[in-house]
């Protein structure tokens, strides 16, 4: 079943021609859709392979396209307007639970769980999630994963997320932090890099303790249709390998990763700051996200591998156990061995020797 997209989402997706297979020289130009409205450090290990040359080594070039919502991303992948998209369990599982077909298969986990938290202002009287009952909780957008995951967390707490909490869309990054600071919301349910961006802007927050029984959920994946994985396996392997290399690079030298990101997206850096200040502001969320590049499952050290039980927990966390199909149907580890066929030590050396701007 096709995803039903809004007129705005369809217009955004329509800006891209189906399967951008035009090669530029020996490089295949491909497209990767993300669910945010702007490009931020949340996708640091997916975007900097372009400037570091990792994608070119695979014979590809990846254009990262902000589409604004998970529905727009999956719809664009499904229709063939983009080759790859971010796979988000909190969106995919309810879709299958309603009887729709899975739009894309997840083949590489580029961010591992758990990345969310709840922040209040330092002087807030609220000390626990339970004390948010009857309060206003902000999320960046109901079209992103913050909202369904936030609802599930409150459900784990024994609360009714539709009745006990008022949800407000407050925008991304500093905009969300300002909503908290000016009192438009009582708490902010957000993810690691988003909080890092807010902190880098000088907005102080206090984090509430999360319930101990929140499972390991919230991974983010590289996704493609079954047809793309079958027909253009080399593209997917090259994409995944580039992300894996960038993950190694970022963990070894987050400052260099921040510099590479700013070189690609100078508009994402805070205005009115020196280069050193801009690097520091970008590096803060990068360091928070880089902690999640490696799996909590230490039995398999390969970059991007998917732990099968994670999807069991995702389905149970969504309240759809027995209603969302076979957990193994959402992902494949078939490409992981090929993706990991590179020297991590060589990448670490490159990161240590990265030439910084004067």
C-alpha cells in the first residue's frame, strides 16, 4: 500500500527525478532522504563521507535531502524518487501494524539506541517524568520520531500519553530550547544532538531521569527498497561503507568532523561567531551523537550490524507485539560483511592527521 503524503510533501519529493542514475564522470549520483527540515549534525556520519572522499572511493556521490518527515522519506523511497532514506522503527512498525507494506528494508544501523531524554529548565519544580502529568511537553515535530517515542516512554511510565500530557511541536535545535526557556512548554522531549545544539547556544537545562525499564530502542537505519538492494547492491554497500568510515573518523577526531561538516554546510554553523566558536558549537552535538555509532551489543563488533532482538523490543515498545509482522522482515545484515571490508586503523590515522583550517 502506498503512503499517503500531504500536498507539501509530494511537492518536495517531486523536486527530485526518479532514480538519479546520471553518472558524473565515473561517480554515480544518488540521493538520501532525511526526515528533518534542515541538515544538522544528527547525520554527521552520513554527510561528511562526501567531503572526505569516502563515497567517491566507492564510485558514488550522495546528496542528502531534508524532506521534513518520516512519511515523506519513506514515500519518496517507495516511489523511486530517491534511492535511500532514513529508516525509523517508530514510523515503520505502526505502518505495518495497520496492514501496510514495509516501504523499505533497513540494511545498516548508523545510530544505535537510546538517544532521547526529557529536559526542563534548571529552576523548574519538576523532578521526574511522572510530574509532567497535566503539563505541556514539546517535541520538534509530530512528523518526526520524537513524538511516537515520547508517547511510548510515557506509556512505559503507566501514563496515557494522549490524555495525561499535552504535546506541542516547537521546532528544532535552538528554537526548541527557546520554547523551553520562555515557558511555552514545561518539558522538552528531544534527542542527543538536538540537546547538544541547544547547550552550545548557551541555554542551560536539567535532564530528568529516564525510567529504568525503557528498552534499547530508537536506532536509525539506512534503508532502500528490496528492488534497489537486489539490483544495485554495490550502491548500498558503498553507501554503508562510507558511513562506517566516517563513524570511525568522527570518533577519532570529532573536531575534524565538525570542521568537515562546516565546510560542507556553512549555513548550519551559528552566525556571528569566530571559526573556533563555530567549530565548538557544532562539535558539542557531534560528540553526543558519536557515542551511539557503536552498538551496545558487544558480541558483534562490525559497524552497522543490526541486533535481531532490538526489533522485538521496538515492536513491544510500540505496543504492537504480534500485530506488526515478523521482526526479522524489517532488516537485513546481508551487506554488513562487505561494508566492513576496510581498514579502520587507516581511517583513524587519516582523522588524526586531518588538516585543519588556519
